[in-house]
């Protein structure tokens, strides 16, 4: 009977939903804090966290309460009207982040599309570039979303293949290669660079030492818009409000999302100073649901959590615990590399030993959920409500799973 419930639910989904994902074959029905429960009643420690979204855990009490309260009052006005929650939200978000303006959207991809439009309009109006002039530099193995414009700056064959013709005006260079950036800039006008401070889909990859800082210096000198995609890395995931802060860099534009939503509903934002965001005029960009009273109320509750003076230090403290546990794990010969920043980590498994997916499956059998990426990497994003013991035990279980697979081989 239990197997039938899982199998039936999966069969219904596969029969009617487009196959744009390959989900892990469990059916989740409930979440609470660091844990989720499937349709069979099996409980798992959730270390995938909605691809870096669930920093506060599932059903965080204060955020959930704010959502319930707003549902009973007003959910949508569209931007045809002002609403009280939006006013408070944008004021609080600019105060928190130090940027002068914010444009609220829904998804991370929308925030990136908004940043692209903003940068291009700024270059046309402030650098006198023509409508057909200027390129945006992106970086290898980037992930900024899968919409048609964004994949034009991607080198992911799964996201790109068969979806051309592509939007012109993008050049992709190796991540961390400053000389390649300079060569592109010498060949044609560059409107912007679009970069993840830490590459998430690539496997939680940090830039080479000094690269992020040098890129910022170069873009400032050349009047190139510096866009940081912090949809996955921002809003506290790395122990700082923005991952860019780890490198002492203040971007011109920052796209955020995921954590900003509290895991309740899609919320994203583009942050920047007036010099950039004032290029938008009524009718030039918009979203029916962006900045809705409901989304704004939820976002305000997230901002309140981030303002708690104990929150970011807790993320950093747990991040140190995670890093220590990963250092022990890295002693295994089958583990070729470990990386972490705050509560975000990647563990590389030697492909000659086993695909990362096999390790993730063994880990799931032991009650911990992570996801493989790039075929060789276990990607994890624990919540800040996890305990030190839960983090240590989960990482130790990876070693146990490797041992099981080693024995089976």
C-alpha cells in the first residue's frame, strides 16, 4: 500500500506534467524546520533546501504567521495602485542592503532579466551606445536561469540545445579568467558583466583569489555595469548578507531571490542605486505580482529575521561546523574536493569511483536529502535551524555511504 501511494503519485505527475525535471523518486507532503516527511511517513533531514531557498527552514514560525495574517487582509492589487506593504517593504529592504532603490519581481530569472534590461538601458543613455551595440560578459558554467535571453549567455548544452536562435549580445568567458575579460573589452564595447560570486549550479565554486576584486576595479574604470547574481548566494546564505561582501566588493546591481521569499512564495528583487534603477520609467518594465501586498508582507518578515543581530553570526558559526566536518570527509580518497562558504557546500566524488547521484541515493536511504550536480558533485544547503550535531552527522553519513559503495564494488 505504501509503495502504491508513492508510485501512484509519481505516475500521475509523469502523466500530466512536462518533463523539465527529473525528481528524486519520493513524494514529500510536509515540512517542519530542518525536516521534511514523505507520503509514506518517512522523515528526512533536508540539506537541499529548495536549491538554497530554505535558510530559515520549513514553515518558519514568524514568516509563516506573517503570511497567514496578510492572507486575511489583502493579497494582490497589481502595481496599478500603491499598497501599504510594498511601501514598508522597499523602505526596509533598501535600509537593510544599503542600496537606494529596489525593483521587486517574482523569480530569480525575472530579476536577472530585469538586471540585463537595466544595464543595457543605462549604457544606451549614459554611454551613448546604440541599440545594437555592446555585449554582456558571462562566465563558463554559470547559472542565471533558463529563460530564452538568459540561456543565450549560458554554455549549458542541456539548457541551450535546440532553443535557438539565441539573443545576441552575450560573450561567455572562463570563470576566473581576467585576461579573457580584458580581451573581450578590447574587441567590442562591454555593457556589463553578469557573474555569480559563488557558482551554485556548477558545484558551489568560489572565484580564484583576487579575481572578483580585480573584476570590480576593471568594470569601474571602464564604466561597465557590474551585475552580481546573488539569487542563490544572497540574503545570508554565506554568513554575510551578500556573498560579494566576502570579497569586499559592492556591485552596481544585485539580483536576489530564494531566501528573500522565506520559502513561502516566489519573491525576487533587483537592487541598485538611483543612478541605475532610475532608467526605468512607467511602462518600461513590470510584473502583475511583483511587489504584491502578500509578497511584500512575507519579504518584510524575512527582512526582520535578517536584521536579528544573532542570525548571520549563527549562519557563520554553523558554517564553521560544516567546514570542519567537510575537512574530515576530504580525507577519503574517493572525495576529490570539498568547498563551502557559510551554509552552502559542494563535495566532489571521484567519477571513477561512482557518480555523485549514487552517493546521494545512499544518503537518502539514511534519511538525508541532497542533490547531485555536474555528475560529480553533491550540493547541499543546510538550514540555519539545523543543529551542529545534525550537520556533523549528515556529513559523516556521506563517508558511510562512500564506504558502502566501496564495499559493493
